[in-house]
C-alpha cells in the first residue's frame, strides 16, 4: 500500500500496527460485558495487527522476476 519503503520504516510501521492492534483488542475486551479476558482481546488484536501490517507493507503488484539460465 505504501510502496517500497526502507527496512527501518517498514519495521516501525509493523511495530506501530502491532501496538495499536494489541492495545485496541485489550481495550475492547476490557470494556465489553462479555466474559472475555483482556489477554484474549490482546491476542485477537495482535492477530489483527499482524494482518494490518502485512497489508500495509506488502507490495501486491510486484511481479516475479524471471530467473536467468546460464548455458555452458
């Protein structure tokens, strides 16, 4: 989605998505009337954060480069 980013920027983006996912999952689990522990909400938020991070940094339009074949 963001295109080719330097390695540090991609790592920071993934870390931010994970932190937001974990915090929001724990917050939602804490304030819902369902008997769900905050740790389960954090786990669900972490999975959502990983999926979001993958969608943010993955280049879906990248084409595979053909392999070179050397003939001797």
